C-alpha cells in the first residue's frame, strides 16, 4: 500500500476540489441559461418570420386556463377540440388566460377569439399590467350564437374602465392578468377554442431594426439605455452583459421584457437564427424511460457494485431536474423515471437489514453539528437579504417532509454507496454534494449554496449515521433562505425549467 498523504495535503486537496466544483457549477448554470435564452430567441424569431402570433392560447383542457377552472359559478370541461364552459346560475364568470411573459398590446392590439355561445350573452375583457396596478375592463359586446367563429377585437377601440367606472388607458404591456368575463343565462354554454394577439401590420424584425448592445454596460449605463424604450422598435435584438450571474441575466431579461415584450434577448455577440426547436417525439422519451426502468428492475434483486447503483438511482431525478423536464407541467416520462428511482431505492433499502443508519437517536453532538448551519444561514440572510417573512405552517411542515426525502436519497442511498469508492471519504462527500447541487439546476446561486451545505451535512452523516438532524437542518436553512433571500441574492427556489419563468 502507498503512503498516506499528510492531513494538511488532504485538506488542501479537498478544498481545491470543492472550489473547482463550485466554479464548474457556476459555469454550468451560465451555459444552461445562455442556451435557454438563445433557444427562446430562435423560437420567437421563427414564429415572427412565419407570421404566426407570438401570444397564443390553445384551449383544449381545463388546465390550459389559469387555475384550471372558471372564476365564478361555472363548470369547465374539455369538449373535443376546445373547452365548454357552462353557467350554473346566470351570474358572470371569468376565464383566466395564462400570462407567462409580458405581452405587447401596443404593437399586437388585435385579439382573435374562436368562441360561440348556446345562448345570447355578454363578454368583457379584463387586463392588469402588474400585480400592484389597477385592472381595466372593457365591454367587448355580445357572445355570438351559432357556429364557432373567429371574433376580432381591436383593443385600442374599446372603452376601457377602472373598477370605479373611471376612464382607463389601454395598457401598452400586460404582464400579470388577462381574463375574459362572460355572462350567460343559467345552463348556457360557452365554447372556446383559441385566442391570440395579432399585429395589425407586419412588424419589423431584427436586421431592419437597431440592436441594443448592453454587453459592455454597467448598471448605471443600463438604466440610461432602458429609458429609450418608447422610441425603439417592437422587436429589438438585445445583447446581455458579458459578465454576471444567471440571476442578473434573468432579472435583466425580465426588465427588458417590461419595455419590449417581443425583444430577442441573447448573450453578448450571439445572433439568433430562426429555428422551430420542436420537442422530441413522445415515443422517444417513453422509450428512454422504459429502458431506464428496465435497468432498475434488473438491478433491483441483484448485488451490483454500489457505486453503479448510486449512479443508476441518481439518473432518474437528474433527468427530471437537470434535464429541464419540470416546467409548468412536468414531463410524464421523466416523472415516471423519478418515481421509479425512488421505488428502486426504497426496495434496495428494505433488503439492507439491519440498516447502517437511523433517523433519530445518537449523542447531542450528532444533532448540534448539522444544525450549526442554521445560524450561518441566518447570518447570510441578515447580510444579503431583505428581512424575514415567516412561512405558513403547512408549507413549513411539508418542507420538512420534502427535505427528509431528499436527504434520505442523498445520504442514506447515494452517499453510503459512494463510500465504496477508493480513497477515503473525500470523494463520496464531494460526489454527493455535487449531485445534490445538480438537482437544483440551473439555479446557479442555489446550486452553489446547496453544494456547500451538503458538504457539511454529508460529513455529519458519515460521523453520526443519523438522518433526522440533517433533514431538519436542511428544512430550516431552506425556509430561512426562502423567507429572506429570494427576490434578492436568489431569484427564487425554483429549479429545472421552472427557474426560467
């Protein structure tokens, strides 16, 4: 056997490896966000060049509406190629069209609606630019009875009013709320298929319009350049600063969209090329899922190498999160793979009796060591946060359960199998912390915080083999960060494709 390295050398090597992994996580998050922005710009440019609406709602299932239901006493059901909304009592009800990003009503002022009613009724439009601004409502006339027809409403010509009936100028952009308010006799139905915002005339595309170059700008310069919004074309090409975090890039993207909702926003020097970026066929994703589940099934009753087991069980969660399969709706094949990985891990753990770890018990230091990160998180929030907002108790309770599930998977399942790697505990700790960080992709700052926290919690678990203290420390730190850092140092605690919203 070779001579064991001195302790100082081993510690220095561990710190260096951790620092390099932190830099790698930051670079990975930046690459994922840059790729997302480029794909988003290329898709948008393809839609514009094809003359299709930028903002379109295809209404096929109740889930295509905000909250998946009508606001009021009306039922919503899928009806072949559209939705059927039935009034129960003849009172007004509202249908929310999801607003995923700001919409430019100034340059796309024509609202196309495919709808018809079984009985004569009235229709109103409600818009609200931002959450803290008042809403405006306009009478759109009667609901057509008979065959489904595309109704065109010029939003500029409607009489917009506030809730108190005072005049309201039509908002140039809407980033918060867009609703239809309908009223039909009791038992009357409204059939709704599609809605879209359409430009009155072709909109100039990048190439015929100026480019907004923010790539070398400082914050003060950015504020100055953003004030030129009213004179800019509808679809400018905007280059983001070369330096900065993913949180800053997405924050600047959101500010730019408030000015120019249709802006093509990319990293410095990049020029988007119109591309459809069609999703992979469903059969391919299900085939990958089936192959993965078969691998898990094959290894479930066999004694395979623990390190390979760790990689196998991690693949499902990584596909769901780091594969950006979790957006407004999670990809069913990726969810199936995630559930399969949890089932496989549970089955494997039931066969390891007696277990080499416990949920509770141990000495006081087994609790104090992992919980020592709580004051550290409180200090970070005090230094970089914006004050505390106490979480709702149900949310806190559920987060403890969610943290317990995560740490069970990371420590009891993955870390204990990575211990079979040669070279002591350093590689298993680094590997577990890296995997835990990747399961928070592409949220760059959160990935780095999770990596550092899991380094400490993995070390604590290897010393005590007690899981509940780590789960409580995880939940407590996450709730502190959520209450005081989100919206500031952290964009949010969202992961996967939800982080881009």
